[in-house]
C-alpha cells in the first residue's frame, strides 16, 4: 500500500475534502448503532476481501452532472428527484420491443451483487447492488443479427436537472466552465458543449457479459437518487462514467453510438473506458486509487487491470491495442 502525501490535490478541493471527512464520521456513528436485524454491511466484503463502502458515503460523494459538477453538491441536489413518471423503453434492432415499469423488472429475479466501481478521477467504492444481469433483458428483446452495440439513454428532465436547463447552461458555457459552481476551479472545460441526455454504450458482447448489471437498488434498499434511481447500469470492469444513471431507454443498434463523454472530451474519455493502470490519463493517475472511506487518511491502493475482473473479461479484448482503444 502506498500513501499519498496530498491526495486532495489529485481530485478534491479542500472544501470537498473536509465535507467528506464529516460525512464519514456521521456514517460511522450511524452504523455502530444499527440494530434492526438487517445485514451489517460493515462486515461484508466483495469477492476480493475488500470492505463494502457505507450507504451514506456513496450518496454524499459522486458524479451526477445533470445536477452539478460538484461531487458533494450532487448528493444534496438529487434528494428530491421525482421519478414517478419513469419508464424504460427497450427497442431498436429487436424482435420484441417493450416498455417496462419498475414493477415489471421484478420478473428478472433480482439479487445482490457486490462490485467495485472506480471513477477515472481515482476514487473508488465497493457497493452491494441489487439488480439483474442486463443479458436477461437483451435476451427477452431478441436482438436481430445486425445488432452489434447497445445504446443507453439517461433521463431528460430539464425542470429537475439544472444542467439540462438551457439558459443556465448557456450562462455556464459563457463563463468558460470556471468558477461558477462550487468545487470546479480545478477542472478543465470540455472540448464540446455537453449534449443531453447522458448517453452511454457497450459492444453487444460486453452488454451480454454476466458482470454487466442493471441495478434498481443497493444495500437491499431502493437505489438512492444520487446513485441513479430508479435504474442504472453497472459495468464493474470499466471506469465509472460508463455506468450510466437513471436509464430510460435501451436500444440495440448496428453502429458504435456517440456517447456523452467521448463526444465532449474524446482524448480523456475513450469509448471503451476499461480500467487500466498502464494507460495514463491526462489529468489523473490511473495506477492508484482511494476508496471513499480512505479519503480522510489518504491511504491509496493499487488499481488493478480491468478493476480486478481481468480473469472474467480480458478475453473480450484479445488482440486489441488497449492503449489506442482506451
Ligand atoms: N446520468 C449520469 N450517469 C452517470 C454520471 C452522470 O454524470 N450522469 N456520472 C458517471 C461517473 S463519471 C461516475 S464515476 C459514476 C459515479 O457513480 P456514483 O455516484 O454512484 O458513485 O456515475 C456515472 N454515471
Ligand atoms: Mo467518473
């Protein structure tokens, strides 16, 4: 284990750093007094023996650009998210297009899956998601032979998501992306303006891999708004940006789709986004990471190829130049 001397300089503003320390303490006090007979997630680990991050912590620090570019502000702003009119549309190159309600998804036999997630910004978490393999939904849709990619679209709700409000967004663009929103002073502007909704995509074989999930919950509770309620994608061997929150539409398509980050800043966000300590990022060290619970003591751990899941997924990329296809 290496120790970072100034971890906050890598990706945290000083103010974010102090906030998360307070949150971690609050989470600790909460967990020790929990006596409702449910699973004690403090004692649970993932398949590699790493502790599960607390439910409080995953909600109070993250990325949700529809709400804010601040890691901590998005936690507060997302609390009132109204998803009552949410539904999931599955279509494109399939025999059985279908619209699902949240209740319809219960048919896919939901289970707990404990996976790690690592953001490109070198912070990471371990979460007991509640969900099902995406493969089951794709099989039910029956893709046609021309389908080669799966495209995911996030929720479009400009009345609820400040960043999707065109007038506020224009004001922000004109400021050069800087200084207007808390915690953003150290972030470079994107090359192209953001285009909403958030879009992500996978190759069909990646989407069919058993590690790829659709999650409706975490810690055996409904998914917190901050973490993508009511439904999000989880691709544990890829950087966090691939795991799109608040998915509303899934389409099977023939061509590699344009994605939100790859379009905005292509040299920083490749299409693949596989976790890879050997391929450096222009702004963040990809060889090490800090678990959210270690942000107050600065203890970093080594980042593993494919986020630890190489044994399961490396074969998907045989013969590919992973430096080019980052
Ligand atoms: N719709 C949407 N999904 C998103 C994002 C986002 O801004 N909007 N951020 C991504 C990034 S960069 C990361 S690291 C993860 C963070 O997930 P978490 O906040 O649950 O830890 O969500 C991803 N999914
Ligand atoms: Mo991220």
